[in-house]
C-alpha cells in the first residue's frame, strides 16, 4: 500500500503495509538510520521520535498512525548539530557507547518543549522511558540543564 509521510519537513511516499512499524520505514525505506532499534516493545526508548511534537516510540507505532502528521527524527533537529541539546550533549560528553543517545535526545527535546527550565525531578520523570545501558544518567541530566540554558540565551 502506498502511504505518504512527512518526515523532518519532507514528504516521502512509501509502499509498505499500514501495520509496519514506523521505525522500519524510517530506517529501511527512507534511510534515516539515526533512530535505533532497542527492544521492539516500547520499553527502552532508543526508537524515540516526535509525532506532531509529541514523544513516540517508533518501534511500536504503526506507520499508518503517522500519515498526515509531522514526524521528526534525530536528523530533523538540525542540519549542523546546532540544536541546544546537540550542543549540550557534545559539551557535556554525554555518550559512552552512544547507542541510546538519539532516543535520549529526542525524549529530552520533548521534555524541554513542555518544561523549558526543568528541575531534576522533571528530568527524571521526563526521561524515565529511556534506558541507557552505560548508565550516563548524570551526564544526561547535566546536558539537559545545559541545553535549557543555551535555549534561554
């Protein structure tokens, strides 16, 4: 079936079954590989994207649910790593293995959209769906605070 999606502001028409997970369409059909597969059951957050500005797990979201909506992936935050979260992630040397980091950044972007100056408790709650196997949670929290500072000027 032919479906048209808007991904990072660009229209894409794909020929897939409507039940196909959005993650596989992003990676295999469109070639956006920044979004990662972690668990396949919405428990780790590695596949986090935004659909109409809200955090969504692309591993368990049917592609048909994204039709007519704006999907933003890690590649859509900026063309040159200038998004405040990307800058902060680099400044704070957050990644260790890096596998979960695109999902972490996308979850953090949704958090900062809802709470531009989050407390530690806000960050803990907003990031609770995203697992970092390397345990970089303290650096993630510090980077989110730094990104909020950068965004506020």
